[in-house]
C-alpha cells in the first residue's frame, strides 16, 4: 500500500501549483484591466499675451521669464511726458473758459439790472406823458433804449450755452488723455508665471505690441480624448482621477474635474492613445487639475480614469 501512495503526491502537488498559477494570472489580468486609463492627453494652461496699450518708450519693465506675478501688479510703464504736457495745456484752456463763462454771467447781470432801472423810468415817463408833463419824444427814446439793452442782454446770455459746450468738449479731451495716461501703466491681468518676454526696458513700443506671455500654472487642464461610446460615462462637473508619471509610469494620482466636453468629434491626434485601438474619431474633454506644487508642466502627458462610483 505504501508503494502505491507515493506516486500520487507529485500529481497532487502539480495540480495545486497549476491552480495557483492560473489564479495569479486571472488576478493579474483583472488588475491590468481595471488599471487601464479611459483617456489620454496632455496638460495645458490658460495663457494670456499682454500687449501695450500706448505708444512710447518703456521707462519701466519689471518682467522676467519664470517669475510669478500677482493679479493687478504694475509690471511696466510707458513714458507719458507729452501726454501730461497736453493735459496741462487743456486744463489751462478750460480754466480760461470757466473765467469767460463767469464774465458772461456778470455782464448778463449788469444788463438785466439796466433793464430793471430803465423799466422804472419807462413807467414814470408813461405816467408823465399821460399827464402832459413831458413830451412823448422822450418816452420814445427810452423805449428804443430798452429794446437795445434787451438785444444786448439776449446776445450775452446766448454765449453761455456755447461756452458750456466748449467746456464739455474740453472735459472729454482731458478724459481721453487721462485714459491714455492710465493705459501707459501696464497691469498684470491674471496671477501666474511669466513664460516668455518680448520686450526690454528702454525700447520703443507701440499700441498692440506684445510685451510678455503669462500663464496660470496653479490651475492646469488635461486635454484628453474619449471615444463616442465613452461620452455616456462622463459629464461636465464630474470628478475623475488624473494619472501622471512619477517614479514609475502613471504613478501619481490626482483629483480632477471635467469642465468642458467638445460637441463634435475630431480625428485622433497621433500622440494620443485611446482605450479602443480602432477608434479614429474622438471627442476632446478638459479636466481641471490643481497644481500648487508645480508638479504639472505645459505639454506634459497625462491619463484620465473615470471614478468607480459613477
């Protein structure tokens, strides 16, 4: 009996090893299938090219590539000496118009007073003419004098709207110069990192000329691509996992949120892999990922995985 039982032990051991090997292969296959990413793409950021809004010499340009700049920070100034001189000249002309308007108002007041005085004389002479105490010729002379003063008063008063219009026009021209002076001070539009500079301090710049390019690198976007069959698994606002290379490929997992889904398909970019090898038309999606530690770089590859609870 002992001789018959010895050959069975190697057979049972071989069967057990085969079972364990098959189980490991199944587990490995399952793990590989679950870890496969749903979308692939590259990181990008919101970039802004800041341009000059005035003509003149760059008297200050404190922008350096790689430096971080706060939103609203003054980064450049363009020479405004000629604009300031033009503003001073206009303000002097406006002050002259204001004085002229005051003089017109004074003259109009004098003529009105003369009219009131003359009216009292006319009332008295009309009474005297009715009583026969004075000749009617004197009354006629006073009436003619009244008409002359009335026309003079009207002419002076008519100058007021004209002067007021000139002052309003001067105010508009001064406001235009002040706006040009304000535009000569360049303020950074977004908090971000300077990627490229296109000017140097001391150069002559012009309206619309690019000065530098800045990007918000703390909020990066993964532009990934999905097949049409995957669109039903994702919606704007969904949270997804974003995988980037670390010590090993796709070794770092970050949280991301879908902010945009393309409404039309496009051909698969050559650098992109998708879950289905035969897919030729894909839809682009944007996933917002926070990047406070600077791990993510523009153009860096990334992968996207749907969250399991969806």
